[in-house]
C-alpha cells in the first residue's frame, strides 16, 4: 500500500484517484501519521439470497413484526436478479 501526504492529495488528487481506481490502496498521512485510506468502490450490486436472509433473521424478530411476515412470504428459492 502506498502513502501520500495530505498536501500531495490536494495537489495531485486526480492522479491519486486514478491509481485508486486502477486497484491500488493509498494511505493518506497528515504530519507523518496515517489519517485515511483510499480504496476503489466495487460497482457491482451485492445480492443476498432470500433463503440466507430468512435463516439469519429467523428467531430475531417478533412473530407479529411486519418484516417477519414479509420474510415468511419471501421464503422461496433465491434467484440473483443481476444475472
């Protein structure tokens, strides 16, 4: 991981962001100490299958909670809508 000072980031922000967009992680320092880390954002949406949601929420919600009812109704085989 490379390091840039806050001044370098201010003066060469576009270049630093280009490196981050290309996959590099960059630590930003102020007065020699790390204060931030820059990394690229994954543009792909995250799909969580319904059956996993149902498993993880089961027992956590009160039976009369509206979300519990929605999860019971949605308890069907999952299909990734992004494929």
